[in-house]
C-alpha cells in the first residue's frame, strides 16, 4: 500500500534506537526525508547512514537532548519546515509514589509533556500555512491503564493526552492531524531496562522477568519496533485525514478493556 507521503519531510525525535527508530525507518520506507535526533551522536549517525543506504532518502541528524530548550532550538534550526512531526523522548525512571519530589515531576513534565507541546507549537503553524501536516506523539499504555511504578510517566503523559485531545480538534480543519500512539511492552532497550529492574526487585533473572511479563500479554510476546513504526507511518499517511485526536494502543491485548 502506497501511503502517499513520498517526498514529505519528517522530524522524528529520539530516533537512533527503539520505537523512534522504528517510526523513522517506516517513514523512510515510504520515501519520506528525515531529520533524526538523539543525544548520542555515534548511534544516531550509524542509524541515519543505515537509513540513507537502505531507503535512499535524505537524512539530517542533530545530536541533542530534545528535552532541553537548547536541544530543541538546535533540532528546530536544522529541521526548518517539516510536514510530519513524531514526538518521542526517553521515559522517566520507575519508583514508589513516595520517591518523587517536585523537581522529579518537573523533569518528567518537561520531557514527556512540555517538550512535545513546544515542538507542536513550533511546527504546526507552518503545517497549517501549507494546509497539510501530521503529528504523532509516542506516549504509553500507561495513559489507559496506569503502571504503578511509573507514576512520573502516568502523570506527564496524561497531561500531554489532555492537551492533544483539545488541540487536535482546533487544527483538524486546517489539514493537520494529531494523534497519539500508546506502546505496550516492545522489544527495545527500554524494555530490557525495565526487565532488569523487575529482576532486581524480585530476585529473579532478567530472562524470568521477561517470561513473566510476556505471560501478561495475550499475544504472548513483546511488540517490535517495526510493527510500531508501521502504525506510525499509517497515522502520517494521506489516509489518516479523518483520524483526529485518537489514542491507538499497540499492546498485544495487554490492557483489558472493551473500548
Ligand atoms: P529506547 O529503546 O531506550 O530508545 C530511546 C531512544 O530515544 C534512543 O534513540 C535514545 O538515544 C533517544 N533518547 C532518549 N532520551 C532522549 C532525549 N532526552 N533527547 C533525545 N533523544 C533521546 O526507548 P523506547 O523503548 O524506544 O521508548 C521510547 C518511548 O516510549 C519512551 O518514552 C518510553 O517510555 C515509551 N514506552 C516504551 C515502551 C516499551 O516497551 N519499549 C512501553 C511504553 C512506553 P540517546 O540515549 O542517545 O539519546
């Protein structure tokens, strides 16, 4: 299926690895030129070169922390006008509800709520002027079903979800489509880190922790970055113009709800 976005230009934040990389590769496979970002320059450049070689698209890289004002300024300067924005950043650390002070919440809000909002505010006006745009925010299944040890993530992502719910409806008539993708457990470094944490807390091996977590997913496995990227590319496609402000769960059935 041709998604009809060849020749468009996308900024994919936090995309040297994991779900961001999955999104970048799926867009590149559709002929979309990329601006890619991550903090670590080496992995970012390696992934960018792989994408140039594999898909023949143009890829600009910006090694910067997207959660800082300075990092965002660098990324936006390199990005210029983009048609597609994929918001992503690392997730906050796990802990207990008693662990977190005001500074911890501010950091989580900055990374997982205020950074995507700042990038939407910077780039959506240009999309409106040109009459076409797509924004996908990578959030989490924790938006629909809280993960108790990820209280910082639960809080910050709920805030972004509320903002997107209203904003997506304000810009829909201008050709700009904003939606959220909610990952359940996917096979990335982040999942490995969470397995390692669960193993340490439970006195088991990381492999056992993974087996235990897989048993909670009706699909019986972790998701892949490729599957995730394909969903992202569809939400960025010409065919997604009537999908407004939605929260699409990709979790192998783990969140047990009817709607
Ligand atoms: P990952 O495999 O750890 O990859 C994270 C990517 O983001 C890397 O390229 C990393 O590169 C980059 N990055 C992290 N912090 C950044 C920052 N401040 N500025 C710029 N780039 C940054 O993580 P993932 O599994 O893909 O997760 C992506 C998001 O989805 C996270 O917010 C995570 O909480 C959420 N999520 C993931 C899962 C899952 O199962 N994987 C489930 C639910 C939610 P550098 O380290 O070099 O910057």
